[in-house]
């Protein structure tokens, strides 16, 4: 009364590609104007829906004192739990912003120097 076992082998041997099959060598065609337009409209609908949902949730949180209190407690809990990571991230951000400002200052000074050189060349 036993049924014969079916071969359920799903190894790579059962999924080998046939030797006559060709690989796709080309790239996908660029999107048409219609496809681009449809994507833009669809993304607009999505963004509009998310924005509307966010407003609804924000109104609900601000209008109910218990929701406002619980969100404050949750924020405080996570701020305390991850305080070390927040401090390290803040310090890294401050250092990066300082480096960014110094690089931008150097770039501006280089541009000013080049413009002065260009102005002197025109005067000669």
C-alpha cells in the first residue's frame, strides 16, 4: 500500500539551459515619451496619497492627547536607547560639514584667483 516515491530532485541538473539557447546581449530599449509620462503621473498619484495619509496621521496625533503622549514616550525611549549612536553620528556630521565648508572655501578662492588672472590677461 505504499506509493512509489516521485523524484523531487530540484538540483542544478534539472535546470540546465539548452545549448542552443542564446544569451541576451543587447540592452533594453530606452523608455518612450508615453512610458515616461505614465511613470510621472503614477509617481504623482503615489506621492499625493502618501502626503495625504501623512497629514491625516499628523492631525490624529495632534488632536488626541493620548496619542501625542505615547509618541513622546516612544521618541524619548528610542532617543535614550540610541543616545551613544546619535552623539557619534552628530560628531561625524559636524566634522564632515567643517571639511565641506573648508573645501568650498578653497574652491571659491581658486575661482577668484583664476578670475583675477583672467582679468589681468585681458588688460595686457
